[in-house]
C-alpha cells in the first residue's frame, strides 16, 4: 500500500506535474501525474519479473523500497541503471502523450471532476488491497497477475472455496499423547552461526546448555520456501509451498491442534500486520494473542515475547500450542549494547544487506554483527525457557526452534537479508 502512494505522489509524478502544470490546466497535470507513473512502473515490474524474482512487488514498505533500490544499484552497472531510468522516463512520456489526446477532448466538467474521481478510485483500490480477498479488485496490478492468486484465470474464488472445504472436512487421527507444542520461530536465524551445527564461535551458550540436558534432534537439511518472512511463516504453519495455497484460509498447525483439544497461543515480536496476507492469516486464529498492539514496547524488541509469556496463565493440564516469533537476529531488530561481544562491527548494522565481494576485514565485521545478534537472541530464548518452565509448560512438551529463513553472511560471496 505504501509503495502505491509513494509511486503515485512522488518521483515521476512530481516531474510530470511540473511539466504539465499551469493555473488553467491543473486538472490535466493532476491526471497525468497520477496515472502515468503507475502504469509505467507496473509495466517495468512485469518486465523485471521475467528476468529476476521481481525486486518490485505489491505490498512493499518505504524502507524496503529503498533497500531494493540499493540492491538493484549494487548488482547493476551504473550506466545500465541510468539507461533503465531513461527508459522508464521515456515510457512515462509516451504514456502521458497518449493520455493527453483523449484528455484534451473532454468537456470542461470532465476535466475538472475526472482527476478527482480518478484519485478517489485509486484510494479505494489501495484500501481494497489491504485484504487478500480483494486482490482481484486491483485492476492494473492484477492485469499482470499476482503470485499464487490466479486472478487472470478466474480460479481465485475457487481456490478459496477449496481451502475452506479442506479445512472444514479435515479430521485428524486422535492423539494418544497430547504434549504441549511450542514452536519458536526466529527471523533470519541461520544454522551457519550456531555451534550445534558446527560453528566455531560460542554464540548460543544458553541453547547449548539446554540441549546438553534435553533429548533433542538437529535437522541438517531444512530449507525455507523463500528468503522472505511471509513465505517462511506461512509455509511452516501450513506445511505447504507458499504458492500452493490461495489465501489465509489454508489449514494451519494451530487449527489442527485445536481439533485435538489444544489451546492456541500466538506471541509475536515485530509487525505481523504489515502484509495483507499475513494479517488475514493470523486473524482470529488464537485463544490468546500478544503482539505489538498489546504493549508500548518497541515492536522489534523481543521484550514483547517475554511480556506475552508472563501474561500466559500457569499450565492447567489442558494441552497448549504456543507459537512465538522472535526478532533479535533480524537486521531491524532491537540491538542491545550489552551483547556486542564480537568486534569490530560496521557503523551501520544494515549496510551489509546489499554487499558482495567484500574485503576480509569488512566480511568479518559483518559476521560480528550477526553473531552479536544471535548471542542476544540466545539470552532471550533462555528467559523464554525459564518462564515456560516456571509456569509448568515444559513438564511434557515438544519444542521446535526454526528460522523463517536464513541470512547471507558470505556464503557463495553473498551478504544480505532476503
């Protein structure tokens, strides 16, 4: 949603508005500045998706837009980037000229109220896009299709109906033993930086201590379905490929366990409302939920996890599913200075998201940043364990620790998030 506003009201819109502005032709300037860059950018987005995995997508934050721009700059020769910008400007100019002809023939009333109506329509479209059930209402973006939502073929509604039917008809085999199920998902947690997988640094002393005293299994060949949180979260909780389901109505692990008599609890750091699909996916899916809307704590802090766990009642014998989403290892996660053990680190912790072929000293500094974040998460996990143990949830429990996806810290020459 933010990306649409940015694209429509800034950038090319400003240039076109200045080009076409005059006191007597304000409506024409408004019309061209609104519609032209929207069309041009979507054409470019489709062309780009044929060559890559589409840097430009529909539900993008302003920060991510800047980050993606940096990624493109890092991977493309500056002259090629300049050529792309010139091509986009030329395409916008051609679109503006083609739209100018029919606009000039409109009546005075149409010229005055047409752009206002267009703006109202665009705002309505943006609002509709806030729900995944209304992706098919976004005419230009969905003219080119949206991954996994088959709006061009008209099967979107059918797939939603199929998901609802599968969810309603599913009947699991009754469990003889109903242990508590605790799923700890950690954003960007990479096995390459965990001693349990052979890493040389002591980044997880608390986890290693707990593993030494607990029956456990390490899974060495786990892969995320993509390098984005949405795919990792949804695929993990549905046991399905990200593109194999149609909407947030897919049957989730919590739904299955609820049929077994479990209570369902979600305790979420970071923002799980930023994407329409993710927001709908978690909507009304828990008996207890604690997230950024439950507290004044900074949304990217794992203090939210500890607060939420303390709000849980003591275990009363009814089996519980507890899903926690932790954020310390993410670049945007809160960084606490007491966990800066490995130095030196770059001045900008997020600078490595767009880097390749770095010097050995810079590469080591980037690994230091990440290792410090893993060390911080390890302390939060230890406190999570202590709270759950004190409340009686660990007397009989299955605990799974998983990353939603990994992090590139030099593997195959790549450094970055996503």
